[in-house]
C-alpha cells in the first residue's frame, strides 16, 4: 500500500509544476492549496530535498523549487524515495537476504512478475502525465 508520504509527495510535485513561475514556492502556499498540514509537508519536502527531487532556500523569497523539468520526474522514483521498497513480498526487496527456498518456491515467479509490472508502470508515468 502506498502511504500518505508517497501520495502527498506526488501531490506536492504536481502542485509545484503547476505553479512554477521560476521563483521559490513557499511551503505554506502548497499546504494551503493541497489541504495538507504544513508540519507534515516539512518532513516530506526535507526528504525530497535530501533525495535530489527539490531544492530549497530559506529566508525572504525562500521556499522550494523543482530540480528538473516535470517530464524528468518519474512517479516510480518519487515513490521509491518516499516509500522505500515497493516489493510485494519481503524476499524481493532490494535489501533482502537470499531466500533459501527461492530455487523451489512455486510462487516466486508470480511475485517477481507482479513486481516488474508495478515497477514498469510507475516508472513509465511522469509528472507531466498527471498535470
């Protein structure tokens, strides 16, 4: 399940793309437009800055900006940053220990195929598809 962190991060980036005028966008403006707590958004945008999705500036005229063009942001990269692994089952997570049953697991191909479908779907969608 995609958490509010992932869903709100996508909403914030869409909002920023729609309201981009070249200046930094104050977080309070995004929070007001999106109906999301500014405090909660502070946590989310901090992670997006650390993950290279946004740049921020403090002080008068400060706020946040996109680092790239909207078409260069895939939904998959946003969700990976905000959610961590979207693996269906623990054994397919990036940091999973090798499963001793992998060679005889009859369900592993099913989960692997589903994970590939999910990955390919989210990485094929970009912010511009949602604007």
